[in-house]
C-alpha cells in the first residue's frame, strides 16, 4: 500500500501536497470557527464560494468563446469564488444586523440555501452544467497544480505567522467580544478581518478541493481537538496535526482502493470525531464517578 502511494507521487504529488496544505490552513482557521460555535458558517461560506465559481463560469462564457482565455481559467473562477466567499463571511459575521434582527443561524442558513440553489440554476442549461456543478460540490483535488501548492503554502505561512502574534486577541474577540471591547480591541474590525481571511482561504480551497473536503477540513479537525483537550489554546496545535495525519492516511487509502481522496479524508475525520466524542463521554463519566 505504501509502495503504491510512493509510486504515484510523481503523477499526483501536486494533488497530495495541495490537499495536505488545505487541511493545515483550514484546520487552523477552523479553531476560531469552532470556538465561536458557528460551525454552519463554514458550510454557508463554502457554498457561497461554489456559487461564485458558477458565476465565474457563466461570466466567462459570456465574455469569450475561447476555452483558453483567462476569463475561462481556473484562476478567474477562483477569484470570483473567493469574492463570493468573502462577501458571505462578512454577512454572516454581522449576523442579525444584516437582516433586521433576524438570528445569526437564519442568515447563515439563507446564504447556504440561496447559494446552493443558484449555483445549480446558473449552470443547468450549459452544455456540461450538471458535470460542472458536481465538480464544484465534490472533491476535484486530483487536478491540483504546482501553482496551487505555492498558493496554499503562502496562505498557510501567513496564517501561522498571524496566529503566533495575534492568537490571544483573535480568541478574545470570538469568545468574549464584550471583554475584547473593554480592553480596547476594535471588535467590528477584527470580525471583518477574520471573515475576510476565512473567505479567502475557503474560496481558494473550494476551487481545488470541492465543498466537501474544504468544509470537512474547516470544522472536523478542530472539533476532534476540542473533544480531546480541555483548553482552546491547545487546539491550535492539535487541530493541524489531526488534519495533516488524517490527510496522509486517507490519501494512502484512497490511492490503494481507488477512492476519491477528499471523500476518503472526510470519512476518516468523521470516524475520528466519533471516537473523540466517545472518549469525552467516557472521560466525563469516569470523572463523575
């Protein structure tokens, strides 16, 4: 099994590296999402990015019929998808302020359903519309390129550096905004900045990996880390370790059994979360006596 994976490295190394880097990047950002207890925001932002990619495809087809034009390239689709994911993240961050005192969950659900329906409707009459929608919604990580590896390497490095310097402030903003205001932090600016970075990371990830794998990497490693540990600060170390180790194991299994790597990694992460929930239940039961 390991030998088969190593032999596939020359052909699929960009896909493997991109997938692992996406896991590292989103698992770090996902700690803040889980700490805020707004997990569904990840699904909404991911789906909004998929809508952006669909819009990019439609716009590209209107502007030019040349399939090799920049307007019909993955770079253009990724930029539009990133813009939509940033916009969705900003709207969900404002919560009830954007919808006349409506609940945050209602706004997030509205974005998710609107994006899901429109992404299908926009491409339903294109020659390969259903295939394009399916490609967006499922894992397409096998098609990753060397450029994607460099993009995710840069995004991950910037995220790590930012967390090293501003982890305490970010946690305070997401977990206790009133205290953050009391100590002089501009909570609205922080929320906007965190939302923009979430949108950028998810937007680029969706273009390469699809909605399923991106959403899984955003929330599942952080949830596993939350159930294994007792402090939020340790999640920043445990979550990326879980994402990377799971990605390695899942990609080896996917290569051996000829499974889609994104779905394989998602299934393994779901199994880990089930085990983490069981571990927490037994720990609490043991502590209670």
